[in-house]
């Protein structure tokens, strides 16, 4: 799952070390349009529903945060 999420992020912004970056939102690597695009991809890929209430910086600041979000929705 983590590798697939990194692939999705690289499609949005290539050249970022997503493996170690823990401040994708705080450092403005991802903006709101990027998050909306990513959310669509995540919902399609992992067959989960990500509501607007979950689109908060804490859920998208790192790859690990995104993985935790998806795992929580799948469980």
C-alpha cells in the first residue's frame, strides 16, 4: 500500500523524497487541489470513502499518515 501511495504522490509532484518527508501539507508540497486529486485516486485504488471531515492536514502530512488513514477506513 505504501509503495502505491508514493507512486500516486510522485505522479502529482515528482522528485520529492516521500519516504522521509513528514510535512507535505505544512511545507506546502501538497496544496488543496493536490489533496482533492489524491483523495479521488485513493478512493478508487483502495475502495474507501474519504469524507470532507477526513481531509485535514493531519491525515495527509506524510505517507505514513495517509497509510494510517486508509488502514483505518479499511478496518
